[in-house]
C-alpha cells in the first residue's frame, strides 16, 4: 500500500520551506515563487519569522542585467537561530519516520 500525501501543506511545512530556502539570501519575489506560496501567506510567514528572529531582512544593491540600473533591494536570510530551528525540525522528522 502506498502512502498518500496530503494535498495541502501545513503552515509549519510552508514555514520550514521558507527557512530552508533562505539559508542563502533571497529576494522576496524569488522566495514567493520558489516556495510556491501566495503573496499573503509569504508576507505572514516572513513577518512571523522576523518577529521570532529566525529571519533577518537587509538591503543590498541588486542589478540583474546592467550595472547602470543598480537599485537597493530588500533581501531575506535565515539567522543562526533559524538554522537551529531547521536542524531541530529535521531531527524530529527523522526520528518519527
């Protein structure tokens, strides 16, 4: 018998997807697409993660095509506390399998 996966992800799973992706700095737009979240869900998750100091926000120059068009963009990255949370979650998940 094959195990069926739920059609919807839990908020915890969505949050962990965001934390794992943000282990390398990402723009909000990239995070939104790569984690397959609605804008509303992403903003709620990012706000919660920032309040808990699991993610940090910073501004950095970003130029995708030409150096003449540089502009400051807001980036997000998982903090050390966030990395610890990801590690703990993965450990628990492995134990429960």
